[in-house]
């Protein structure tokens, strides 16, 4: 049977305590017990439906976690205060000193910095590979490899990861495949393609309003229980809990995600096809000339398109800045980092969200100093937007 992520969310039918159509927001940091025995069992993780302390679980975060697990077809989920908190907590839960991680060299700058600069302090080794070269991934496997980490569509070069094949490599190595699906919610369902864990920066498309910072980890019930264990759970002990008010807001926005992703994809596809006709150096997974176009088609939930992210190489940083400033002045969108907003956002990746990657590595992976990453918005008249952009070129 075809899996419909949007229907899975809508079928949850979560109500508030008083029959309100939205679940009630729990404005409390701690919770009472009728007897000491139940409190003890909750501390040990043996009491279903009981809440102890909001850093551990709270009803608002639980509602959102249940919805995300339904969307991702995973047993469970955990809510964090940022996308980086989701990535770091999940990796630290999986890895100990002396372990090894394989990751894509093309990845979000903050993730790259954590893997390259922070983990080695704790004797966790990281190998950076071209994630689209499966032989290179296989050759990087070591006896102590615990995780293969990738983004479903890499940031900012928009390479598409072969999740089913990477899952096989991870399984044969006795490792876990962890996929950051921030760019492509609804479009890909990584857990159904073989991923063990799926992480998100919910700040982006999932929330869609750029009014909060949040993250999520979707995986097995066992893994989420381990994350939240009071004695050795990484998320519990590091404490990156999301405020219940924000959880409630994201849960409401989640119900329009399927509509928004379709429009983001529709607009990006239209711009990409026309930019290509204009002779611009364009990267977009929905163009037949993209190296992983066919791979993307085989993995995607087709009704949601190829996503709202595209990139244009303007050659030099100076050219990129001039064009972005003109586009902002013409109200095409905003010169700003982040993505998934209802307005188009654009930034020069090598000098912003990927600036943590050393310049020599940027050159090796083909990240031009003039590469501009676009998060295409929800414009109702994308044809008019295109004409405005032409005037800025």
C-alpha cells in the first residue's frame, strides 16, 4: 500500500483535554504523581503515559514526536531545541571514544565543523567521502565504523544520496545509517528506504515560518528510549529540550507541510528550467542533466516534486553579492541564511552556511565562491518572480 505521510499525520486525531481541536499546551516544567511508586517507575522509564520533568518528556513535545514518527514511518521520535542538537545528540548516543564515522564531505557547515573539529577531541574518528561514490564509501569502512551519516540532498551542492545502497553498506558493516532529511521532508521517507535514523532541523521546511529553532530525531522506540534514559541518555543529560509552546506551534504548521512542499517544488522546478534555458550554471535535482536525477526519481514520493532548493553559480563572490542585493531590493526575497521560508531566501554558501568548510576543501568539492543557494518561496505568481529576477541579472 502506498504510504501517504500527510494522511498519517492527519489520522492521528489529537485533541486537547477539553475537546479543543488543537492539543492543549502544557505550560509546566514538572509533573505531579499520586504516589511515590509511580514516580520511581517513571524515573526508570517503566511508566507509560506519565510525565516527570519537561527536559525528559512533556505532553506538547510528545504530541509533535508522535506526528513526526507517523510522517517518517518510524516507531518513535524525539524533539530537540535545534537541528544541530538533533545531529549531535544522535551521533553521541551511537558513538563512543575509539569509534569511527563515515560522512559526506559536502554537508552543512555546522555539521562539518562538529564532525571535523569537535569529535576528534573525544577520539571519534571521521572519514569524509564523496557520498555519491559508493565504492569510496565502502573503502572507507573500518572495523570500528559505527555510523554512515549523510544528507538526503546535500547542502549546498544538492547531491542526492543513494539511501538504499548506503543502507546496505551500513548493514554489512554493522553500522547505522543516519540521514538528515531537512531539505526534503515529504519528498523522501528515508526510513522506508533503509535509514536507521532520520534527523531534521525543523527550523526549516517543517515549521516553515522562520520564527523558531528546533530539531527532531526519528528512529526506533529502543533508540529514543536510550536517548531519554536518565542515567546515560545523551538528549536527557545534555538537555536540548524544546519549549512546549514552540512544539505546539510546529505541530500546527506540520499539517500544511504537504501543501507547502508541493508549492516549493513547483516554483523551484519552474525557475530551474527557465534558468537553464537562459544559460545559467544551475544545480537542481529535478533537471534531467543533474547527475542523480534518475536516482532521485526512484526514491521520491512523486507527488511532492524535487524540492524547493536550487543553486546558481555566478562565478565570483562579487557577482553573487551584486545579484543578491538587486534581488532583495526588487523584493524577490531576502539575502539571508536558512531555508524553507514562505519568502525566497538566498545566500552565498561558501561565505555563510558553508564557511566552516576550509577554502581548499571547498575548491576540492566544487563549491565555487560565487555559488548562491536559493530556498525558493511560496510565490503565487512564479512567472512574475522570474521576470523580476531577469531584471536583476
